[in-house]
C-alpha cells in the first residue's frame, strides 16, 4: 500500500497578498502562486521508502518532521533574509517566505518508529522502513 497525500499544502501567506511588494504586480496570476511547497519525491524501494523534499534557504533548525496518528508531517518556516526598508522598492517579487506544511498518511506497512532524517544542501531526506511482514520474500514452491 503506497503513501498517500493527506492534505493540501499550506502556501506561504505572502503569495496571497495582492501586490505585497508594492511594485504594481499581483502574484495571484503567476504560476508560483499555485505551486505545492515543498516539492517532494517519493521513491519506493524493496525494504522502504525515500522521501526527498526541496527546502532551499530553510535552516535545519526551522524544519519539523513528526508522525502523529499515522500521519507523517513535514513543516517549517523559511525566514526572510533581510527586512525591507523604506528605500527598497521591488520590481519583481517571487521569492517567498513564511510557514509551510506537507502531510502524508502512512500505510500499515511503514514502521513509523523507524524513520530517519538528514538535511544537506537544502534537501531533506527521510528514510522510512517497511515493516518486516511488508517486505516481499520469495518462497520457492516445490512441484511434485
């Protein structure tokens, strides 16, 4: 049984604010407003799953990964690098910041107590092991 997406990801509030940058452009009509964040790859292997999430510009300490009631959640906050001053005027504004979240139902074949996480170069990698009974084992059947 595969991992299933549970909810619609939370997009950063900055994407919804019409002309937040004060530059005369609305972000709502751009493709960036409809993107799911973070982008995720899920790879199934013989003995488990690998989930990779692209989190460029997010600090390790600002990422949370938890399992609760059979739901795996990846969340966190991307902080704005600098504060805008009175003299700053943006002409084009696509880089976003704020809170994000993705959640997935874990099937019964995933060992929720054996999830490993590592973060390197803006990529969060989670390793989820299948339960022993879920790992396929070939059984040779003797023919008489």
